């Protein structure tokens, strides 16, 4: 858990652009895909269940190499989850890696450093993706959009 401002716009336009740039930079080093989904409230008790649902709804399980990751944030509920497809989850190091990436995000969120927390978390995820799924000059297609998705 972390303390987030209840404002729906806690990421202003400039911050959103920074996060999208971090996603693009991370993805430039890998064939993997990273998405950020933000909404005020989690429709489930467990944010991980919501992240898994959104992962499928956004077609993230259909990437060619099964190496997509979602960063889910329910800001009014003060919850988040990181969910990676099967291949990246296992190759990145299992629960230990994901707990470390979550701790990075949580620590920054507690301090009100939302943009920095998201960017540092995205960088960690990008490093893992680049290690296990490095960029391939023969694959130039971005399978999923980089922009932040905002729910209701």
C-alpha cells in the first residue's frame, strides 16, 4: 500500500509525457511491451486480479513473444500491481524480481514521487525485458501503444 493523492489528475500532462517517454525508451531496448493503466478505484479487492483482467482486455497476452508487462495503479484506492506474461515473469527471476520492482514503485509513491516512481519501475522492467528479450533489428513493430491508459 502507498499514499496517493485522491486527485484524479495526480499525473499532469508533463508527467504523463515523461512516463510515456520512459516506456518508449525501455521498449527501444527490447522486443517486450510495457503498458501503464490508471484508474481511481480498483473494481476488485485485489489489485492483481484487476491487473490480470486488464492484461487480457487490452490483448497483452497476444504479443508474439509473450513478454508484455502491465503496471496497474488504482490511485484513490492506494493500490497497484505489476503483472508480467508467463515468459517474462519466469525469466526475470520469479517473485523476488517482481517484489523488488514493486518496492521501488511503492517507495516513491509513499513520498509523493509518482512520476519518478513510475519511471524507475518502468526502467527496472525494461532492463529485465532487455536482458531476456533484447531488441531485434528485424522486429520493428511496436505491438502495443505506449500511452498511459486511463480508466473511469
